């Protein structure tokens, strides 16, 4: 389970909307499964079907997360025209087995947000606990 305040969920969705028609992406940080900060990342692939974070930017964010006493809880990205479930590439690129992979889908009229734990070929949807402010 991953916990997100409503404002942070809106921030994630807004980031992904602003990146359309390309996929948006970012890193989620916090403590004890509760997201406290959203790091918007640059998708260097700039395509509507995949994402790749800028490695220098990613290194900076990981250092910032450690310096603030938080941990990386998740990675988010959008699917512009496919469902909110991991693609084959998403599964292949899921190197962090202990984080949540949050996907925002714009396939329907309203964004659909789901989260997954991915460990090798094992993909399990998990609950997103949406918290009030």
C-alpha cells in the first residue's frame, strides 16, 4: 500500500497532463509508505509510449531524498492512450523491487490512477490510500 494526500495526487496527475502527448514521469518520496514529496522528472525519450528519466536529474533527486531523511517510495508515469497497468517495457525496467509503480492512464475521459508492486515477472496491484489534507 502507498499513501498519498489528495493534493499530491492532483500534482502527479497535473504533471502527467502537462507532458501530453508524451508520457510524464517522476519519483515519490516519503516515510513509512506515506508520500511526502513529488519530484517531477524529465522524460528524455519524449514519446507517448515510454519514458526514461534523465540520469543526472535522477541522481540529484536520490541525493536530496537521502539528505532530507526520506526514502524513495515510488516511481510514477503516465500512459497516454493505454490502461493503467504496467506495459512489457514497464515490467522489464522495474529495477526497484521495493517501491510502488504508480501509473496514470488517460485512456478514458477521466484519469485513472493505479499502483503496482513489480518484482521480476510478478506484478501485483496495490491499494492507494488517498488521504485528506
